[in-house]
């Protein structure tokens, strides 16, 4: 139950972060396409008359730091579990759990650095450096998820970890693109979409592993594992395992389609709210009136006689 609650909490944090990033990115681009530059953090819009605005301005970062702290504590507690029935008969999982905890700690440090950079003058970090650091951490997350997938005793958990690793790799690539090309709007939107996709997949992972109604047919949880932690969902037959993996692949594709629909809806709503400015189209020149035309011709004749 604790693992499912942790997945729901992480999913909510990632999904809200992705939606907020998509809305702010689209809004900034539509307001000023020529001056658009990707930002690693978008302050919460507040009226300047409120005395508490400086504090509430960074509420997103405060919530992100709190979410990372909760996830870090849960991962550290999970890594100390010594029951061989829960984690298998080798201590390999302990090292992968500690690796995931280290990645979360790096994300926590990056969030704190971002807060200091935006709220104070103690650590004025440029945006390209922040994106580069985020890219490196996402790559480490990809490495941690891949390592966890390779040592899992549960086929379903291994499949979920491998898909999560692919999403982390995409996030790392997008952050690297934004560090090199900060005006690349497509990469910035893709980064927000990757947050949403990762959040949805974390939720699907928790449902597929710990909720009986969502466990694929032919797979089951071990009866001697009361907590229902990683590695406790098994598929007895190879045919059942292949079917479960295929179902997870199909669900992932559906989530990708759902995120694309969310992106289009957000773009349409923001366009209605902000308005769309087209800078790539030709604009008709103003028509000259008869009086203006005669005035131009008289000036031309006067200049010729002179």
C-alpha cells in the first residue's frame, strides 16, 4: 500500500509540473514569439499589490522540493528493507534503490539551486547551465531505471522500468537541446509533455503492480508478500508474460496519444486567452490616397526641376 501511495503522489507531482510548464511555455511563446527564450522555471503569476507575492511567487518550487523530499525518504526506507522475499535473494536491489535515491537527491539540489538563483543573488546561474545540469541528471535517472529493469525479479516491474527509462532519456535529450538552443519552442513543449507522460506512467506502474483489478490476466501477486512491493507480481506462463508486456506497450501508446491531446487542448485554450500573432505572413502596404499621390508627384517634379 505504501508503494502505491508513493506512486500516486509522484504521479500527481509530475503531472501538475508538466501541465504548468506546458501552459506557461505556450503562453510566453504566443505573447512574444520573436523574444521567446526557454526558461527552466516559470514564476507563479500574482498581482503586485499583494504583500505576500514574493513568497507565493515560488510556490511551485516549494511544492517541488517537498515532493522530492518525500520521494527521497521513501526510496531510502525502501533500500533498507532486508527481507529476501521482498527484494529477492541477492543484495543487488539495495544498490539500485540507493542509485535512485542519489538521483532524487541531485534533483533536489538542482531545485534548491534554482530557487536560490531566482529568489536571491547568491547563486546567479544562467538558464543554459541549469538545462545542462538537468540533462545530466535525467541521463543518470535513465541509467538508474535501466539498471533496475535489468535486475528485477518481476517481469512487469522490469517492463515498467524500461519504459520509464526511455521517457527519462527523452527528457535528457530535450534539456540538452534547450541548453544549446534556448529559443527552440518545440523542445520546450516536448519537455513539459515528457513530464506529463512520466507522471501518467508512474501511476500506471503502481496500478499494474499493486492493484488486483489492473494486474494483467495470467499474472498475480505473491501471497507470502504482504506489502506488495517490487518483485511481488509474477506471471506463471511465458504466454501470460508476453501478453502482459504487450498490454503495457499498448497502454503506453495510449498515454502518448492522451498527452498529445492534452498538448493540443492547452494550446487551443491559451490561443483563445492570449491571442495568436503571426509574424511570418506578408502584410499589405497602406493604400495611398489621391491627395497623397499628387503630393508625391509634385515633390518628384520639384526635385527634377531643381
